[in-house]
């Protein structure tokens, strides 16, 4: 986005220089002003391209990751490269006017939660931890915050865990605001996500 732009208007889209931005972040890391640096929303291809040129490896790739958008290819790539995968919106994005997919209402997730005596949110968060991701749930509700913390001293049995791979996959954050036929770097969603749809 253009500097000082407001909103996601197509004319505000610019050509990003990922490597130049990364060099600035590396300088912060090398100066001791940052203890770790990372990226967000990088596909396997974008991350691979960065790794090939980076002096300092990204510590983390923060991406949308939850049972309804599991990203197994990206997960495997990050694991093989020693880049931690951190899942934002691990419970979906309830209440968003733009996002219509409701992760916590997924019937498979609800069935597993019922069998375990847990909430769908707890199962979704436990899935992320089991996969080796960090999960970043957000809530202002005290009861939900307490519930979200209760994910450490139990596990999802393998028979139920394997059911989570049967969930139809759908991305919540599509990126449509970053795609335009004339402006910016990406003409299609496939180009933005490098085919990882």
C-alpha cells in the first residue's frame, strides 16, 4: 500500500520490494534492536525465494491456520526449513462482517468437541498445538479467555484427530483487496497465494 494511504482502494496498491524490506529488518536484527524477525502470509514459494536470498532466516511465518484452513504444504515446508508457523485467527473470525465461514460451527469440530467434553474452540486450539503451531486466539470475554487457556493437559485421541483432516478446506482471508487487474503486484488470487489456495 502507498505510504499514508487510507483504506484498501486499488489505486493505493504498490509493487512490494520484499527483499529490500527484509534487508531493513535484517539490519534491525544485526544491530541488536530486534531479537527475531519474521514474515506474515508468505506462501511456500515466497518463503523459499526469501530464504534463498536472506542473511538472517525468518524465525516465524504468521499465517491463517486452523482446522478449516490447515495449510499442510506450507506447514511441511516451514518445518523442513526451521521456520516456526504461527496461526492467526485459529478460531476463525466470529463477528466479522466480511468473513462468512464460521470455523467453530464446523460439524466435525463440533462432534469431536462433544465427544471430548470440550468446546469447539478448545479443540481448534489443541489441534494447532498438536500440529506444532503457535496459536493466537483473541477474546475480550473473560470466560472464553479462561476456556482458551485450558488446552494444555489433554490431547485429541488419534481416532478423532484423523477426522479433522476430513474437514473441507476454505480460506477465511482471501486477499481480494490485494488483487487488481491494473494496480499493485498481483493480478489474480492464484498469483497472490502462489497456487496455495
